C-alpha cells in the first residue's frame, strides 16, 4: 500500500505562519517580512502579502480566487507580474488557502474570499497591479540604497533592477539577498502604474501555469487526497430534501469486512470503512426508514412549470421591481400596439466532472481541523467548519484545492458535505474522505431553478420599442444559498434577475420584476447565473418584435443599441464574421445580443433541423468585449467552453422531480454534449479598453436565443421553452 | 494476493477481487491521475489502457485485470512528454483538467491504432469521454497536432 500526500509545498499557509503580518495596500507603507521560518528555509523574502522572492530569483505570487478551470491561477499572477516587472519564466503561482479578508477578499464580493460570477479579474485587477507596483518599488528603493544612487535613476527590466548610468544591475534574487531591504516606500498612485502601451504580460498569451501538470494527470483535487490512517465515508442520502433517517437497520452492513462505523446524520446515514469499496458495498446493505413529513415530498417539476407560467400571466401576483425606467405600465396601457410572449426554462444540473468530496482531519481535542476542499469560497467554508466544531476560524487549517469544475455548484455545498465530513472525523478520531458518487451528486444537486418569463412591449408606428416589461417567475436562489444576504436584500435577487434590466437597450419606459415563487428543491447559480434564462427570453422576444415591426433582427437591435457604442461594436463584429443571414441551403442563422455584466457579447448560431425535428448546431460565432483581455487565449477558451455549456443546456439538459425525488441518476440520463455534438466555434475579441471584466460566463447567455431564433428562421416555429433540442411545433 | 502489472511494475494489492480497478488504482495504489466521474462507463474520466486498449477502469473488476498490462496517465510516457501531452500543452487544452487524463489516454489508444486519423475518426474515437468545461475543440486540435508532429 502506498499513500500520497497532496502537493503542499506549492501552497501558502498564511494563517498558520504567524510571523507574517498584513501588508497595507493601496496606501501607506508596506511591511517586509523576513522572519517566517518557511521563508528563511528558502531564502525567501516576503515583499508584501502577495509577493515573495527567493534568492534564486523565483518570484512567488499569490492569488486568492479558486482555480476551477477558468484560468485565474495564471491570469491573476500575470497582472501582478506586469507591474512588478517580473520575468514570467521565474514566476510560481500560490493559491491562498486562507487569510485575512481585509487583504485577500474580493472587493466585489463583500470582501471575502469567494470565487463566483466571473468577478476575479474585475475584482482583483487593480489590487494586483498595485501590489506588484509596490513590490517593484521595494526592490528599486533597496537597490538604490545599496548602490548609493538616487532612486529616480534606478529602473527595472524583467527580473532585474538596473542603474543605467553606472551600468549596474541586480537580479530580483540578488536584491532580496541584500543585508537590508528598504521597506519604507511611498504609496503607489495611479500615475505610478504602467500605461497600457507598456504592458508586455497583460494581453499576452503565456501558457497557463496549471496546464503542464494537468496534461500529466498530476494535479491533486480534493477527491484525490489520501492521508495516513484515513477512513472512507459514503452516504445513503435522504431521497427527499428535509427528510431524516428514523430507523436504521445496519446489521448486514456492519458485517462487511472493513466497515468501521455506521453513523446517522441529519440528512443521511454515513457508512465509514477502511476502504471506499467496503463503504459502497455496505451502503448497499443498509436499510433505512426515512421521515415522511418534508414539504418537498409534494414537489413535481411538471406541475411547477405550469404554476410558474400561470404566475407569469397573472397580473395580480405580487412582483418585486428589479429595474424601473420611466413608466412602463402607463406606456403599455396607452399604447396602440402591445406584443407579448411567454418563455420558460427547466431545472438544470451543474454536472461538474469531479463529484463532490471533502477531506477532514479533526484535532484530538475536537476543536480544530485540517480540511481539504474544492470550494468556491475559502471564507465561507472555513466559517462553516468553525461553526460545526464550535470553534474559531483560526483553528481550521484549510487547503483550497483545485476544483474539477465549479459552475456555481461549489459555492455553498460545504454547508452539508463539509459538515458531515467533520462530524464523522470528530466522532471516529480519524481523518476521513467523504465522497459522493455521481448518483449522489445528481440526486442531491442544487439546480438552476425553473423559470417563467412574460415579456410585453409596446411598438410605435416607427417600429420603435417605447415600453417594456420583463416579468420573471422563479424561486429565489439568494434566499436559499445566502440567507444572511437575502435578509438584507430587499427582495432583490441578483442571481435570478441580473440581466433583466436590459441596460444596453434604449427603451424609455421599462420595468423588470420578480415574482418570487416558492422554492421546491435545492437551487443554486449555474454558469451564466440569471443572464442565461433572462437573455434567452429577451433575445427571442427581440426577434419576435423585429418580425412584428417588419425589421430585420440586426437593424432592429442596432436601433435599440443606438446609445451604446460597445454593444454596437460586438453586434457588428459578429454579424460580419458570421456573414449573418447567408447560411447554406437547409440551414439558418439566429442572432443574439447577450453579454454578461459589463462584458458585452453577441452570438450567431447556424442551425439545421432533421426530419425528426432534432436540432443540430453546425457553427457558432461570438464577439466579446471584456474591456481588456488579460489573457486572450484563455479568454477564447472560456468563451468556447461557455458556448458549449450553454448549447448543452438548451439542447438536452433537464432535471425532473416527482414526489420530491430527482428522477435522473447519472450521465446516461443527464448527458452533457459530447465532442461529436459541438459546432465549429469562432470567437472574436473586441477590446474597448474599459476596465477588464470576467470570462467564465460570457459564452452561456448568448446561446439560447441564437439557436431558437435560427430555428424560427428555418422552420417558422418559435422555441419558447428551453430545452428545445427536439423542435416544438 | 493479486499481483497487477501497472505502468510496467508488478504491484501487490490486498483489495477484494471484485473491486473495480478504478478504486484499486486510485485509493490502494495512489495513482490518482485516473479520475472517478460516473462509475458506470458513461464519462471516460477513468480511461486507462488494458493491453493498449482504451478501457473504463470503473468497469473492470480487479480480478479481470490480473495478467494484463495496465497503463495509466502516470505511465503513458517517462517524462510526461508523450506527443499528445506536448500537444495538449501547445493547444492549451485543459481547463479544470479533471477529465483530461482520460481524454489523453483515449487519444493515445486512438493514435496507436490510427496514427493519422481524420477529424471524423477523432470525433468518433473520442465520443466516450465527456468534458464539462467544453475543451472539445482544443482536444480535437491537440490530437491532430500530435498526429502531425508525432
């Protein structure tokens, strides 16, 4: 037998190396740390919270966002390295496992360590630049002092500090080996940052730092962690949310060789064994009776879709305004011509390739633990672990593991899975790896909720949209996933509603509103968050309005974007690269203008429909404006991936629930697109130079309407209910 | 105690003979480059070579693997420099990376049997392997590159 310790050397143990203090960023002085034991071993100097440099010149740059495939482990260090003037070949990226939110939190996500919403680049871009510039300044001042020359005469070249007049140079490694570093450097101002024309790393296509290891299968995910003395836990989970085990007959299960214990938990019975296969075998023999009082027993997804549609059509149902411009109600009432249409989406599952898993080793006193978790939030997960053990966060030694896909699934899952792993480890006084099978992962998924949309618009005699109403009916994701935030949210659920404000379109009278439906199952954000369903409905409706106004879809959108230069540029770009409207015989094109947050984007699908009504997407073009493309090749990869993710959802993904039980089990009945199903994809980046925004979600929102509009162009049939891989008549 | 031949080495395991090879490799032998995705042969994350054939490790009981040559991603090449691994880097294929060991092992078996595959051959050959990040376009390009550059 062998065991494998996860690769810990690449990780930064900020909370446990107590000698480190917190750097002041964005103003004031920067502390330099030379006293951490680990740092001394490596001859490594902590320049600030984000950068340490070793005497051999290796530059370690920390990044906080979790890596789940979106490329932050390269793109965030790249931004810092730019201002530091580092030699990129000397850079190592270190995942921040934990650390003070004041230093490491994402300013766009309540200043906590949280990775979601394509907000890593947007949230950390400025901070990483300033951290890099500050670190560079420490090196410059230190070298100047050593050379006894004015600071103003010292500059940098990649990896070196240079004094041109005396032709002296020191590598960054030589600088940190100086007897004294000058720590007392002036704060960085905007004017100290490199102007864009001097960038040599931002906007370049360096290789992703994680790719070589991923090509060797050498990355450790939480599901891969193995520890000495570790036991394995499988769970027999309640078939319906809210039920609990009442009677457990475990005689046969306990007789399986290797079984250590059978432990009833709140929503499951855990089977713990010396091997994973023993845990699975024993789980098969377990007989559990469940309580039958959960209100979720009555959940029926087909009936719910009808309820949501009825609520969308019922003007008496209370709706909470998300966006109001002008007076849409009055304008719709007084308009001679009002068009309306209804759209819907169904439950979809994240299907991240790594099933959820948590590894925990609780301390002997039960008041602390070491945890290995693939999570979208270190702060939330550490908080949960501390609460479970009734301890303080400093007692949780946390490892933020590479995630085998996230897509929104790993935001709050730790609430249950991590809790159970900790309880089991605490009870058995052994490290535990708790794994879900794919079936567990599907049946206990947190799904993007089903939605219904009613769109209404007034068209004047010129064919202009004078009033607009977008009514969304959906359970609140925020209320379930982030109850503390929901309590303060004033019924504004950005995870459901974002996008419905349609801020890019010049519509004088507009209301977007949310009818908050009862939650019928566990819900979560899904790649693209509310933009997916909302842009599907909106951009299908725009095509319907264009048809009603006898306008072509491009011209109609161009008029709506008349005040929006960035929007027009991506629209025009995608029309150009797709040669929109010139699909070959038997195919048709469909257009969608649908970005994500501040990222503007538009897409065109080329579609055919076979004799049995099956939809095939042959080609897909996209134009995206992320402001600045920090790492263009990875941006392209993210947009490609997002398009495929979106197409998969709209063509063939659907979770159904009957009697409160999820009816799908595994990839054979919830099947994402395979390689043979995907179109040829072409993506054009249209940089506006605005502040950089995210990449992970952009591809998804544009897909739904592009394909639906293409199907209409080809068949004359509107596709208003997603999924529609089989054309509805 | 069954003896397996994994990546050219004879290794003993005390696992039950019915244990899926996937768990033996991952949890008993620590070869975690082979991934668990579905357990039912639907996703390909656990693809290994059994006597050179691409095989779902989750579908092979330990006893059926005894006497056969098992190759995992860790043993595909001595230094991680198989033409496909180089091509995977050149095309910047992986995103989350979780499915990529299985993709590379499937592609390696494909190229071994068909060194100059057409795009259609690649699409057909790679059909068993899912990727949720949507790296398929780059998987196909990387296989074409490896076939060309060898």
